[in-house]
């Protein structure tokens, strides 16, 4: 890949030739003037050190592959994003999160060092305090515009064979928020914490704890077949999963989004092949629909209003969470939504996603579509403005509706430009705003 990149003529657009993607920015099919870089040799786990509790991993390795390799040693990454085909390099440059984030932060915080192919064609090792510490710090939330991580050394943590789940129900956003504050103590004994909001009066926080054996008489559940994980929150106050199945509990139904394809209908589910009950399959179907406008064409034919896709993850300071949930429910109305408490691991801050150390945030994830109200992006703009007013941040894996000035104010344009100038002085890769907004016709 390094050799191929260096052979690409200056001025020619390049793109990683990946088989899967978890981005929700759907452009046209790749243009013929874009060079795809073959990443097929960068998809493995190079080594696992069970004594040091580290792994050397190639950048295009999926978490599905990574987890299989580490669980064999009784270990797992500190944060395992919820979808199997998210890559390690993607989670580091694009941010990732999961139910260990209240304790371990984000995936990039457990990176000890990484080999990065810079836009200028250099291969450098970026690590804290080293010659390329500026690149190490700015890599998180740069979305491949500062280079590509080819190898990463990450920290691991020990696991037990099973995870015991306890689902706590709350009756309103204020009670849920108080529950998060009480449970998300990094010095506490729980291992996992996330939440699900079905509506304003039915909300759950799920506590996960490693256990060597299930409770006497308890059944170990399996949500890869006919049963649906998120529905179990309403029926089983206590549950058990193998650690492997817990890590992928959301993937089978893409949280709850498989319902859009009828896969949660028992009759459809029985005939839908198990190997296709996966997030990457559903995402491909959504990509096809968005590129061809099929769903809205059907709605128009039936005389129904067109819909705006509202697929976002946002980080809200925990004390402002009730305000966000109440406004979101009133103005957007998507349900369920996912909650994931988050705090940085230490005092270190990350310039392109500036969160305060020691401050507890809650990631709110919502993934659906709603009837267009006025402008085609009205709901997404409402979310962006609401998040800003509550001192929050928005992830950039999906659509971005900020203008350029507002974007750089929110994502530390001055810090980004300094690192961009050092590692991409000729502008071989698009800048971050161009990449995530699609400005200038850049391939995404």
C-alpha cells in the first residue's frame, strides 16, 4: 500500500479500497478518476502479548477479527465498538465508543503507538511524547485526512467467560440521568454501562459485570437467532451472555434498525439467513436506498411525505442530558435512542474533539428517518444547534450540516491546520471539513 500510494500522481484523488464501511455519508459510486488503495494485506492481528496485555494490529483489521484473536488469550480491547466490521484504524481516526467508555474512554486513548502513512508519503511512528506526538494527538477525529494508520499497538484488558446483565428501569430523563451519575463511577466494580430510551416514561440502564459462571439456574441467552436483544431489556431484569455474545449483542439487529427491513417480524426472521443478520448487510441495503432514492420515490408514489435521514451520535454533558432528551423527543421524536456514558481516561485532551477531563458525558445515538419539515436538513440542523447550545459535540461519521466557519470553531481549526501543514503541505488529501461535508465534490 505504501508503494502504491507513492506511485499515485500528485493531484489524483485516492481512497481506501475497503470492502465495508460504517460511515453514513452516501455519495455516488466511486468516480473512475479516484485511485483505490488495496488494503487487503492490512486486515490482520500481528501479535498478542498476554503478559504485557498489548496487541499489534493492522489498521484495516475489523474488531470482529481482533476480538477473536484477543479472546483466545482471555483478553479484549479496552473499548470494543458495537459493530463487527468497524476497523481499528477507523475507530481511532473516526472515534468509537461502547459500554466500557465510562471507564476507558475512547479507542484512541488505548493506542500506545501507531505507524502512519502520511499524505506526503512518509511512514512515521506516532506516539505520545515522540517526534510525531502532534500527529498522534490530532489523529483522533481526523477521518483519514492526516494519513492512514497501518499498524497500531493497543492496550488490552482481561475478561471472564460471561457477562451478567442487570437492566434498571427509570420513569423519566431526570431519573435516568441520576442513575447514570450514580453508576458511572470509574472506581466502582461494574464493567459495562449503557442505556436504552424507549420513550419518555420507559428508559433502561444496563449494568454489565464479568462473571466466571452464570447464577445458579440462570440461562445463558442467545440473541443471534430468533430472539432480539433490545426487547429483552423489557422482559428480563437479569440476563447472562457469553463475553463474545455480549460484545456483539447489538450487531445482529444493528441495535433495533433491522426492523426497517422486516427482520424482526418472526416470519421474516425465520427465513432470513443467519449469516445475513449483520450490521454490514443492513448498511449496504441503506446505502443502495440512499444512492438511488428508492424509499422516497415510493413515498411520493403513495402520496406520503418524503423523509430526512437523521443518523447521528452526539456527546452531551451528563447534567444537560434531560434537556437534550426532552427537546429531541419533542422536535424529532425518533425512538428508541441509545445512551452510552463516557469520560476521558485521564487528564490528556485531544485537540480535534475537545472534551473536558474528569467530566462525564453521555453519548446519545439515534438512527432513523423522519418526515421532512421545511428544509430537507431541518432536523439535522436542529440537532446540531441543540448540541452546541448544551456544550456538547457531534461525531462526524454521518451527515454534517455546519457551514465552514462554524465547523472549524467547533473542531479546533487552528490546531488541525498546523498538523495538516506539517504532514500534508501539498494538500494531497482533502481537509477535514471537505471530507466530512462533501464540499467541493470530494469523494467520501
